[in-house]
């Protein structure tokens, strides 16, 4: 019997690739051969963003690519086009890749690990008779809400053909889980009906495909979401993967990280810096971008702000007049940051975030109090966990125009940092979560049992 050979298929988005790469580094440590299949487009971005020091990490994982069905200049943020390519083009290409690897190598593919959103891959794996593991990189509560879609259709809360809402209400799967508004269902967050319908139909298809998987493993911890894991006892918590990677190197970024901000952080007092980052998708209209900049300026605190080149229109004129001169060296703007290292840094006092799941668990794993500014998809649900369940953060209130104003930003920062209970609860939650991935922890035991089965 040769060594196990895992073929991994992440969903082609930044928040899905990074946790998959974390998981694959665990398999490498167990002596597995690992091949990771990204789309051509993302593969190029990942390889370009790796510096010399990181390339050995990716080197232990065989990085390869297949087409996503879109042309080089087509917009990957267009979900309708993107999902069409993923479902129509990628299955055939994955099949060809498996055949090629199995012909060429002594170590044939023994197990497919695919993002749950790439459920079609389990059908491909079925043809080859290989083991199948579904990896869910987000919160267990979100997955539970997707599994609940047939019930919502049956109860006539949503339409069966496109997921449009028939009854506006809060949905709660269990008394101890955050309730979700029907307006904030994952597919309902998109502004146009065509995209909503595409995403909704993918959820329905994926719910069926995932039944083919031998295991479903989740990048969450029982300690973070006991009620959700109790509802689905056959789904295994193996996270947060980030919490076990204190000495490892995170790979899979789409943009090069600007590590010079760590030198700047070294010059700031302990617990003095507001870290501001909105992930890979959030975009701001110019008015909101200005208010955020002025709000950070008004706090009179040092801040590190991740401003992607595509975050708002006309980036060269994005900042308020005179803003850059007024803040001087007190504020630092970077295109992309080594977030894990930033959140571990003693100078950072709080995390102003879009509440993506990776950011949420990175913050939790480092005992950070949060300021929550969700943008779309599961981020509203994650905000409910942060503010209402774990009570380690606060949200912002919008004005009548739907804008979060500079005064509101300044006030919430002051409130969060003056009330020491937030930090105390955050440190308590950190201990629980870090313990879950230690040797005797629930997440570590679950992952070990899946690895033993794969062997």
C-alpha cells in the first residue's frame, strides 16, 4: 500500500482557498502526498503572491490548475458567469486531471477533499471509486441554514425555483443559535434576481451532491457553535485550523502581503492600534469610504488599514482632502496585510472587520475584541455570533441614508476599548478555542480520526 494521495479542490475564492491550504499542510505533516487544484486564474495569483520564504510551503503541496470556463479578462466576481463555468466546465477538466495523474504516477489518487460548495467533484470522485471528504470552511450555522432550505420551501417561506422570500421573518434552527433574517440568507444578499437564482440553485444541487461524501468536516469548533453541532452530530468540527498554525506559514493569498506594516506595528504602544480589514470582496461607495477615513482620524488612535486597490472607485482620489497629511505616521494603509501576524501583534487593540469567517476565527484565536461591519453573505450571521452569542464585539448603526458616519465610528471604538469586559470575554473564548485544537481537544481528535480513515 503506497502513501495516501489527496487531491484537493477549493472553491475559487480567497476565503475558501486559505483554510483549504491550512488543512492540506496538516495532511503533508502526516506524510500524505497532496495535490491542490485551483482555477488557472487563481493559481497564477497564488504563485505570484508567494515570496521566496513561502515557496517551500507550497512546494510540499503539488500546486496545479484547471480552467474555470471564463476568458482571461472576464469578471470572476460575476457570480452567474462564474458558477456556470464551475458547474459546466470544471467537472470534465477535473476528470481529465485525475486520469492524467493516475496514469503518470505510482501514487494514484486515493482521496478527494473538496470544498462543500464544489459538491459536483464528489460525483467525479465516485467514478474513480476514491474516498470523499467534504470540507466546509465557514461556520457550522451557515451550513445548517443551507441544509434547512428544503424545509423553508416546504413551509412556503421561500419560492422553490429561485429562493425569493415569500414571508419576511427571522429563522432560528435552535434556541441557542443566532437567528437569521430571511433578507440575509446567503443568496438573498445579491442585488439582482439572476445572481440570487444562480446561487440558490447551486445550494440545492450541492445539498444533493454532498450526500456522496464519506465525511463532512468543518473549520469551526464545538466550543464556538455547540448548538449547531448538536443539530448535526455527523458533521465534524476540526477547527479553527488557524489556531494550530501558530508557527506555520499561511499560504494561498491572492495578493502579495505587505509585511512592512509589522515594522510599523513594532513602533506602536501595546494595545493601541485599531486594525481595519474588510476581506477580499467588500467595496465602498466614495461617501462611505470618506466617513470611514474621517472616523479613524477622529479616534486619535494609531490605525492599520488594509485598502485593496479595488476597494472603491478612483482610488487615487479616494481619501478625504488633506487626510494623508493630517494622519502622518499615525495611520498606515497597505494593499494586503499578513493578517494572522497582525492579529497576534501585542500593539493591536481591536479588529474592525467585515466578519468573514476566516477573519472571525483569526480574531477569536488571538483574543481580539471586534467592531463588526458585515458586507454580504454569511457575514451578518457571523456578526450575530460575535455580538449576541459570544459577546466579544459591537456593531455599527447606520444613519437614515444607510451610511455609518464618522462620529458613530469614533464612539464605538471608544466604547469597545473602555469596557474591559469585551477583552476579558475575548481572552476567555480564545482559551476555549485554542484548547479545542490541542492534543486532547475535540477538533484535534475529530481530524485525527478522519486522517486515520484516509490512511
